[in-house]
């Protein structure tokens, strides 16, 4: 079996797979377009330290982590606040740059070679098999190409159509974000520490305001589109009811794109596997994905190391089996809630909050809605125009989750995978 592995992009999942495969004796090289000191956004994010520890993947120390107090959700008109769990013990807040630094060091310690400042162009394929990587400094042969280039991966977007791998994500499946930390100028706390606002200023969005000791963390994140005006209005509206948000920007201020959709159904081919944002391995509602990607990278390394047929799609399918066995139910539940919320106007969402159609059960993943809950929800919004059709689709999708999970092919069969992927994409 071939031993040459190329990882395109220094994403979390790709770095984990690189380190673990190199430790097992594979010749692993990472190509990353950014310079080493440019990797990682200048803000923090949620991780689950117990997952890192169980996999023996290094992470920032406990002293470097902050507690995650749980999300609270505000209706578009700000009249209803849904309070989530007060403390989420499994989650901590970590600096993104620190997490990536740990993973790069881990990979290097295990013998992975890095080439920073190298732009990836596309995969090189022969007879429907990936055999190498084309970069701006030349072509490189490999037996397995791991695509960790993010949601706009030029590799995934230019794969042969015969692979059956989703080429691009639609605008509604994309969250356009702006995030910055502003100085905190007083002790005012008009809302809980971590508050998300749906349809902020009438824009389909998931904005948040996190009040920390010395700063206020502002996220303006809109589905499908963004503009200077959307960002400006989002920040200023938060300022209008939080008098402690100063003008000085302490950190961040960058824009980014995040996939917010269910994981693509097929992400392996002969000599190829995608991981992380490249395959939309995120929480479909929030876009959070560090821990998901790290775990997926470990699954990929395990399966690739055991491949007996030179990284064939038949062998690599077991990577999808491990991933979807762990994640499919939660993916579809979150996707169902996301699609419900995006199908509505701000006025309809206000009614859903006011009449308790949307509660902590849906937003905080506490419990699955029961049939009697659904009946009560329907009755609660009978007089709200346009809501019932969306709720009917929501109920139908929820009923289809178990069937879609049961139909997932646990062994590689091209026709069964094609049919399952078709149903999954129509979900």
C-alpha cells in the first residue's frame, strides 16, 4: 500500500489526521496557503476538552480555557428571551490560534512536513482516482489527498463529477460573519452574558453579544448575504440597548464565511477524503465545528491506516460510517430547526417565540419534541399567517430523521449510497 499522504490546508481535522497518520509511519506533508503566524482567526470559540483528551490530542491547558455559560436566545423584536443551560460543563472557550498552534506542534512532533505560503489549485486525478495535488509551486504525487481547505476548497469544487461529491454550497447554506471585541465602558448588563438574536434588524441572521469583564464580543452573522450596512446596523443596534459597548475595537474585526448546513453526504473517493468545513462538518445551526472536525480527523486517520486497497473509496467509506454513526441524528435535528427558522419572516418568528412554539427544547437540544408538544404548537399559532406550512414541514422532517438514519449504507455499495445521498440532499 502507498504511504504518501498530502493534507491540503491546515484545518483542525486535517492536522489531526496528519499527525496520527505520520505517527503510524505514513509520509505526510501539509500544504497551507497562509504563513504560519497568520493561521487562525483572532477570536475564541467553543471546544469540548474531553474529546481532545480521550483521543490524546493536545489542546490549550485548562488554565487557558474559559467557562462556557450557555446560549440565551432573543426573539427578533427582543420581547422574548429563551434561557439555555446556565453552565455547559462539556464545553469551554479556547483561543482559535492557540488550538491550531497545539495541533501544528503535535503534527511536527510526529514527523509531518509543512509547506506554508503555498496556494492549492486542484487535485490531480487519473481514471477517476486522485493521484496528486497541483499547487502554485508545482505538482506533488500522493496516494491519499486529504482536503482540509475549508468550505471554498478549490479541490472539492473541481473534482470529477463522477465522484458524486458536492461541489459548492449555496448562499442560504453560508453564514457571512463579522466579529470584533469592543472595549467595555461600564458595568451595565442589560441581557445575560451570552445572548443570540435571530433575525436581527429584520435580516435573517444569528447575531450575538457576549458581555465579558473588559470587553463586549459582537458577532454579526447573516445567512446568505452581508454588507457594510448590515454589519454597521447590527453593531449599532446592540449599542442602542447596551450602553457599555465602546467605540474602540480591541480585537478581531475580520469577516469570514462558515458553512451552516448538514454535512455533505459523500466526502470520500478513490485516493481522496474531505474533512472539516470542506465537508460542512459543523453544527448546522451555529456553524461551530472545531471539536467535530478534530474527532472526524481521528476517524479518518484510523480508517486510512487500516486501508488494504490503497485508499480505495470502498475502504474510505468506513470513515463516513464512523462519522455518521456518531453525528447523523444531531446533524438532522439541528438542520431541521435551521430550515424552520429560515423559512419564516421576523414577524412569524416573533409569534413562534411569544406563543412558545420555539422553546429551549428546540434551541438547546435538551429534549426531542413529543407528539403532544407538536399538537399544542400548531394550536398556538393557528392565527399567525404563514406559520402552519412551515411547522408542517418541520414535523415531516422530524419524522423522517429515524428513517434516514436507518437507510444509511454501512457497507460500500455505489447504488445504495447514490440513493441515500439523494434522499439526504432532499431532506
